[in-house]
């Protein structure tokens, strides 16, 4: 029985010794992690397994230990974070400028709307003109020819007011 256990142990040792080192290589996030003399190593590049099972394979790129890899990765992450922060600050500044310009446009629009609303409408202007003509003293209107010319002038002015203000939107159509 001892002979069988000894034979099995020798067979297991030969089997493990015959395993290529590439079986210890692990792929993770595009990097190959390998056991090394001072700890885990990282292949930054392409890992090419050896065709000879006795050889470990080859790293086509830089091979560095895990601590160094972590430090380089942290530095690259910090640099990218700084770049992202700079882009966000730039966007924030542009948005601030755009917001200021937009507030100016809103104020100008409100001022323009107030000005438009204060303009006389066709109805109120026509009423004012008609009242002014109707309030002319009787002495002025005593001459029939003169009265007829004033009535024609009133009609012409009211038509012109209607023509000019007919395209303006009414204050109630908001």
C-alpha cells in the first residue's frame, strides 16, 4: 500500500511539474496576470502562450509587478479625472455665459412686450380719432363743404389706422 501511495505522489508531482506556466496566467480586464518571483506580475500588452509546454510564454509589451501597475493605473485615473473636471468646468462657464445672455433676452422680450401692449390698438385709436372729429365746434362745421371735407378726412384717417393696425395681434389673443 505504501508503494501505491508513493507511486501516486510521484505521479502527481510529475503531472504538476509538467503543467506549463501559462496555465497560471489569468486574463482580467484586458491584462494578463502572472505569478512572479517578487509577487504577481502584469503583462501590459499581448500575452503569447508558448507552444512548448515547458516554457511559460511571452509578454509582447511591458511586464511590471502589481504594485507598480497599481500606481501607474491610479496616476492615469487621476489624470483622466482632472481632464473630466476641466471639461465640466468649461461647460459650466459656457452655461453661465449662455444663462446671462438668455436672461438679457428675456428682459428685452418682456420690455418689448410691455411696449407693444402700451401701443394703442386699432379700436382705441379709431375711437380717439372719431371723438376728436366729433368734438369739433359747430362753427367749424357750419359750412357744408367744409363739413364734407372734414368727414372725408376723418374717413381716410380711420381707413389708414385700420390698414396699419389690422396686422397687429390683439392684446386678448395672447
